[in-house]
C-alpha cells in the first residue's frame, strides 16, 4: 500500500454543482500529486486561443445563417453571437489556471497515476508492470513553452491509458527511465534469411 | 516452406466475385438494357483474367512454415513480406469452413495475437487434414507428426438441437428487431408517413396489433433459426489448458483459446433465461477484437444451465465456487443520480412528440419521468459489485442481467471518474480495463459509494501490479 489521502476529495463536504468551492483548489497537490510545470497554464491558454480562432468564425457563420436563412431578428442574433464569442474566449483564457489546480500525476513504487478535470474529474492508474510502451510528444505550441507530454500505453487498446501533459522533457525522461528501466541488450549479429 | 492448397485459387476467385458483386450486377443490368456498342464481354473477360491471375500469383507466392517455436509466413511478388509470429504469443487459433470450403475439402486457419485488432496471419486455405496438422503444430506439436482429427480431451458441453432451440427462443432479440423496424419506418417516413401510420393504427387497432405481433413473431423465429444454424452441433472441449469450441451447421467454426489467456468472463441472462434457469457464457481473450464484431462474438457457450455455469467458469477462474456472490450495493445516492441523469431523455421525448402538439409532448414527458422514477431504483438494486480477492465481480442490467468477472491478474488499468452530480451525491465510477475488449473496457462500475470506490481502487491497482504476467498481457 502507498500513502493515500484519508478522505477522498469531495467526500467529506458535498459541494454545489459549480464546484467552485475555493477550499478544494489545489488540494490535489497537497495530497502528494505532482503538479505539471507552471508554464503549462500559458500553454493551455495559447492552445485555447488557437482553438477560439476556429470557433469564433463558426459562431459568426451560424449567426449569418440565423439572420439570412431563418430571418431571425438581427439585433438579437448578433447580441447572442457576441455573447457566445466572449464566453468561449473567457473560458479558454480563464479555465486553464483553475484546471491547473486539478491536474497532477504521481509515480509510485508500483504504478503511475494521473488526475485531471475541474467539473468532470478523473484519475487514471496504470501498474508499472503493465506498461507496453511510452510516448513523449511535443507539438509546436508545447515546444515554444519548452514542454512536452508523456503517454503510457498498455496491452489491448489503441489509445494511451495515461497521458501527462505539460511537463519538461527532463521530467518526461525521468518518467521514461523509471517505467522502462531495462538495460539495452547486447547487439546480436543477425543471420541472413534462408 | 509449405504451400497452401492449389484449390485456394478457386476459393480466391469466388471471394473476388463476392466482392465485385455490385460491379457485376451493374454490368448485368447494362447488358440487359442493351446498348448498341456493347463491350461488356471484353470488360468482364478482362476482369476475370485479372482476378484469376492475381489469385494464382497469390497462391504461388504464399509460403509458410512452423519451426523452432515460430510461425513464418512469406507472401508477395513485388513487395516481399515475411512475418514471424512466436508460437507462445498466439492468443487464438480459429478454423473456419464455409459451405464452399466444405465442398472443396478445404479449411481456413486464422491466427491471432494480442497485437492490434484482427487476424495476424491467415492461412487460406489448406486441405482439411493438413489444417488439423497445422493447428496441432501451432499449439506446440511437431509439424511432421500426423494429427488425427481431434476427438480427444474432455468433453465439457454438447448442445442438442432442443437446447439450441431454447437458447434461440430465450434470447429476446425480437423486441429490439421490432423497435429497429419501427425506428427505420419512422426515419424513412418522417414526412407524414409516421403520422399516417399512427392514424391508421388508431383507426384499426386490431390490424395494427396483428402486424406488430407478426413482426415480433418473425423476429423470434429468425433468432431461433439463426441460433440453430450458427451453433448447430456445438461442442466444447478441454485439453491441456486449451478450450476448443466447435460449431456450425453450414459454415463450421473451430476456435482454440488458452485458458490462461482469458481476460474476463461474462455470464449473461435475459429475463426469460433467468426464469428458465439458463444463461450464456462469454470469455474475452486479448485477440478477440475482430471476432466480437461477428455474430458469434466471444461466446464460450450459447446456453448453459445456471447451476453448471460455475463449473465452466472454474476452468478459467479456479477460485469461483458459485455465481451468487455477496453483492455489495451501490452508493446511497445512486437511484437519484440515475433518475436525474435520465431526465435528459425527458427533453428528447418531449421534443420528439412535440410535433403532435403540446398535450402529447407534455404527456410523453410525464410518462417518461414516471417510468424512470420507478426504473431507476430497480436498476440500481439489480447492480452490485463483489471483491473476491483474485477476482472482482460486477453485476448489472434489469432485463438482461450480466455478471462480469475480471481476474485482478489481467487488469491493465483502472480509471476513477466523478461527475459534478456524482460528487454532490458521494458517488464515483470505476472503469476496469483488460486487454480483452474492443474499447479496452471490461467493466464500468457505475455509481459506487465514493469511499468504497477508493478502497476498491487501491486494492485493484496494487493486485494488478503484483500479479502481472511476464509480457504484461
């Protein structure tokens, strides 16, 4: 067994649906979950902005459809579109600092775990002995922030079982070493086929 | 290196014809229409030549051998491919004989490993006798040793036509079929046909009821016939840690799985089967991803008496004495959570009937709420979980009751999820994954008590870590 919070998050005090009870913020990190690199907040914001650049035109396009095709009152439609654009922008920019407090991972003697989600919370556990292969991925935005993500794959499914985003390449390397510690076998000369 | 049977060429051509059936039909129609400058014959001859030559080339280039604990398959003319599969990594060997195979005296041998989805090597086709030899070799015998058609091993189960009839009659597929037809009808005739049908049904209720009954009956009979044909002559044998299923009246299947490779076990009972005291058993191996899409799925047996089921389960999970565990109930808030989650459906029900007028919409919504208020607690009471040490068990389903047994030694990962509503009601969901299921999910344990979920999560994670096999699968 390993150290675990005596009471799971949220079990002792029921909170409202919005879960914006500030008493819960960052509790995860006090319970022994390693937070990702703080730069990840900026990275998520930039990713959100990039996503918003695609979302906003779709909203505006929907507005045109409502006004021209459905002949809804333009003032209402454009007010709604503007409000939605502002709301999505606010979410994309504001949410990362909150979700940072609910994101973490822990490497234990026998397993690796990750936690995420502000409203819909989830934790993924993979025993070390089940790891089939690991991926370290750094996209263009992540590279700009000097970060990368680390994924663990297990048998029988195509997707990653655990993904830890926004950690430094050194940390990813440390995790990789810890999970796949086997020494490189000596090179054996291949015999020619047939 | 060995070759396939020469008649493979014929088989391949038949398969090609099957694949090109649409094109061929198109040409047939074009010929019947009769254009003046008609060169259908030329096109068809070209097509036939192409299919024949490519089939022959495939036969010529395909070689395989089993040697030194490895299956080596070599194929391709332009791009040579050589695939090596270590025999101890084979999860599943399957022999298939369609009616066409049986006429030609052939058999398909398919080999599956835990890698990815689908068949890793397909030896299509061999002579029936050679198929037996190859199967034995894949399972560890020397290739040059003759293998008699295996009737050896302990016969565990043999289903008589009467039992198969019972299996087909009690798996209530008729209802889904009826709903399927009705929804299809609804989609096709969305522009008023549905309304007209409703009006007609209201005007002549006896005829409408008769039609519905006839459809139900047809679906029921279809289910019985299909079960009889698919699983005719069903046999389950155990030999040296391997389970062999053989079944099929027209298209014969034989599949061999290693007991130690089984990832999870399911005992399923429809409400009718519960009353009759029977059920069906399923086992998943890490290779059965593609097989699941097929009709037979990962069925170990389509019918077994409830009393005998633990005996079969014990072959795979030795510690199981009976399937009546000391079930732990879900969390206290579970009925409320499931009721409130279902309220989303009210919106849909209301919207669907909205077109018929507000009265209908409100009525449908109210009826839905009432039904859910009654069903939610019943559904929760039907669910439960049990921690048996080596195995974790999960039961669910009001009508179709499914008991899932997952050995801790096969658990690949565990996921803990909590929605805002679950958090408010002190609930959490555990998702247990093994290598043996399409989406990687063996059991989704919905709405456990949050503290119990935490304890179970701890136990499963540490046991899974401690009991992993050498290759992790």
